[in-house]
């Protein structure tokens, strides 16, 4: 799947802004027990990006199927649809400079409306929905915009503390144009009281950072008599201008 | 007061969780019919240039137990050292090699098996050549921010000795944590998340 041919996008050869690791959750967040034995403890090796980090795979729209961005229907039997609150999730992928990032592959996955994942490791007693698989994907447009349809996932209990519940969330995997921009995160829903109790969320120190992962109800994007809408923007690392480096491309 | 830089903050990372397969390799976990195949599961075809190699990678936790719910992505240059990417200004990469692959760890053994080619050498920022390497990105339940590192090759001793990234590792005893061992046509690589043999992870 080569990148879009005939693209007239300007080449992007600059290195990325340094990652603010105080904004992300640290590797070790003991309240989230799985991190205890899976968190590196030694200092990271820091260096300015080389081409190996500046370059990255870019996916073409041709890989997408007709229902890839419609989780209500992409696993459903013909004429049927998934059960749950019908929603649209939309937003833009931007970089830290505020520029929309086009041609970005976004993949998303989630539990069904009852909070149950279609996965053999999930034994929660809420039932599977025979018409819901739980995965989808799309590629951002020229302004970095994206949208997909799904049902609102349910909260669910998980084995961490004796009585921990995940807030309703959708997992997002995002590619930028450089492999150093690669990011996985989770989207939460405005007003969910479970957000502030969740040990995974609370690994993030800054309240503003948690709010940046909380989608806002967007009644202007709602489809009357069909679906509510939530807006969720995603920000990837910004790319430095290469003006003062070896070449002038990208300016 | 001064002007504002008006920069945005990167979206904070959150763990991929235990069900990462649903989103990234749905066919692997039994969700059939949504995508024809799992993205990144095939890296080479008959026309791809270069030496065919296998990679067998495991990710081990602080007790030495292999993770069985991790996912690894790899990113590499083609046989001539060119990336299939808009950032590649030196020429067109092999059209039969995308350079990116994705593999979940096996649910029984914890092994991630890639079939790829040995990459050529890519220039460092000063124009000198780095040793052949593959960039790795590791996510899993319990990993809050995806881990970046590199895999270098045990049969490239001379190039490894000159590599500018390996040269930056202060504690030389840790350099071997980035070097995969050749066994026939396969390179074996264990990633240690913690402990004496903790892999050198990158902040780049």
C-alpha cells in the first residue's frame, strides 16, 4: 500500500519537537498495577531525530473499505445494526503547531454498549452484541478532519483494585507522517464521573491533559433523529521547520 | 507579559490495554470479515529486493516472563537504505517494500515473528552512515507510552562499532541489549522491560 501518488504535498524533513514527558503518564504508575513490572526503570537514550524517526509510513485511502468507519454496521448482519446509543465521533488531527495533518491513518477499538469486548480474554458478564465487532479505521482529509459512526461504549469493571471501573472510552491509534509521532491513546466522554476515579487516567498528572482526552458533546454535528455527536481533536508532535538546516524544503 | 507561542500540547498517551488486537489485528483475535487481512502482517513479496530474514522478538517483564498481550511495530529502510516515506529526499524506495510491519506477540509463546529483508544503511544527521537497523515500537497493557528502540544485527560488527546512536550509550555494557543474534536466516531479539538486561529505550 504505497502512499498516495501524485501528491503535491511539501516534503517534510524536519525533526520533531521534543516530547514533553511530564505531560504524558510516566512509565511507572503504581495505581495501575500492570505498569509495575512493565515500566522501564533506566534513563532513556535521548538524541535528536535521525531520518529513521523523521520518516514514517503513510497509508493511502485506497486501503479503506466502505464500512470501515461505521462500527454500527461493519460487523452487523445484513439489515441489522449494533445495539446502543448511536454516536458520531469527529474531529481533526493537528500537530503542535496547530496545523491539520492530512492522510493520517486512525484506528479505533472499543467495548460494546454493555461494556464487553469481543475478545477471548474478556470475561465480563455483560453479553456480546452479535452485531458489534468493535473496530474501525479512517484516514484524515486534507484539513486533518475525520469522522466515524459507532455506539457509545459502556463502562466496565476490571481486575486492578477490588472494585475498579473503566470510564466509557474509545481507544485510538494514530500514525503521523513520521514514526516518532506514533501514538496510542484513549478518548473519554464529557461528564463521565468515572474518569476522575480511574487509575489509568490518573497516571496523567495534569488535569488539563486529562481534559485534552475528553471529547465534548457537539450538538451542531448531531444528526437529528439518528445520532448524537462528540468532537475529539488529536494532537501529534510538531515538526520543526528545516529552514536553518541543510536543505530549504518544507518552508 | 510576552506574546504567546500558541502551540498545542501533544495528546497524552494512554495504554493500548489488553485488547489492542481488536483494533490493530482483528483477524488475529477472531474478528473476521471487517478487514480482509491484518494491516502490516505481510512485508515482502516475490519482487521485493534484498536478503530475506526472519525476526523472532519477545518482550519480557521484570520477572523475565514473556508478554503475551503485547504488539510490536517495525519500521525500516529498503535494501538500499531508502525509506518508503514522504520524508525520503534521496530517491524512490523499492515500490515492493513498504517498510512497516505489525505483529502481536503469540498468545502462547510470546514470540513476534516478522518476515522481512535486511535493511541497507541510512545516513545520520551529519551524512555518515548508521549501521543497518530496524526501528521498533512496543505497546501493551501496562505500558503507558509506546516504547521506541532499535534492533541492530550481530553480523554487522564493524558497522555497529561506528554507529553514532550506539556510540551515545554511556554504559557500554548495555549496548548488546540492542543487538539481535543471528541464527541461520533469523535474528533473535529479546526486549527486557526491566532488570539488569533492560533494553535501551529511546527519547527521540
